[in-house]
C-alpha cells in the first residue's frame, strides 16, 4: 500500500481554509478487485478489493462536503453479499480506497467544443481538501492509497460488476421522489 497523506492536524487546518461548503464536490466511485496509479513508471498507490475514487473538488468546497462524501463512500452498500445482492458497504468488506484527484470531473461542456474547468478549485485549495478527504477516510478505519496530486498519472482499474457510482455533494439536499 502506498499513501500520500499529511498529518491529520495539518489536513484539518488546510481544509478549514478551503471554503465554507458552497461548491459541488464530485466523486466517481468504481468498485474494484484491483486498482493502481503509476507516475513516471513507478507505482505510487495500489489497492485490492475496494473503491477507486476519482475526486473532483470545486471552488468553494470545504470540510462539510468532504465529511458527507466520506460518509457516503464508507456506508454505501455497493458490494455483494453471499447471495450476490449489493447489501454490503466498504466498511463491511474491509475494503480499501485508491483516491485520485481529477479536476476534469468538473468540466463544463455546455458551450463550444472545449470543456471549461473554471468551476474547479485552485490547485492549493484542491490539494488541501483532497488530502483532508484521505485523512477522514483513515479516521474511519479505511486503508487509503493515493495518486500524486497534479501529476500525469496512469490509473489502472479492474472494475467489478461493473459498478460505477457518481456522487455529487449538491445531491445531499435533494430529496428522492418517486
């Protein structure tokens, strides 16, 4: 396992500077039997059973969004039980997380042919909340490996199912209706 994290106290202080929860953090969760990240030919993060999480942090995202996201990742029942039903959570299967920063999840493609990334948090803010998210997962007892923030990465994903779930912090205030 490899993880690029900072101390919990540093992560909390940095995340506090990130924003007051006005953004829309997006996370693409992929249930995997294996995942890894390579930078310049060297593996910097690797997991077995768990989730590869591609994380996009928006301008204005903060601690509130990170905590909501971590709770969802840990508790979402997307792993199969002995009957093949998705009844188990990441915590239940003692799964790991490979957390990879990906600002392109915040692409705005409404106009023209070139995506705009103006909604993405500035790199220093994005990195602080990315590290804080990793720290929060560790506080929940989850083994976390990470990519390398800002680097060009080769991400290998062996998606099981396939199961891919998009989480958006804007959805937390919307109710489910039939």
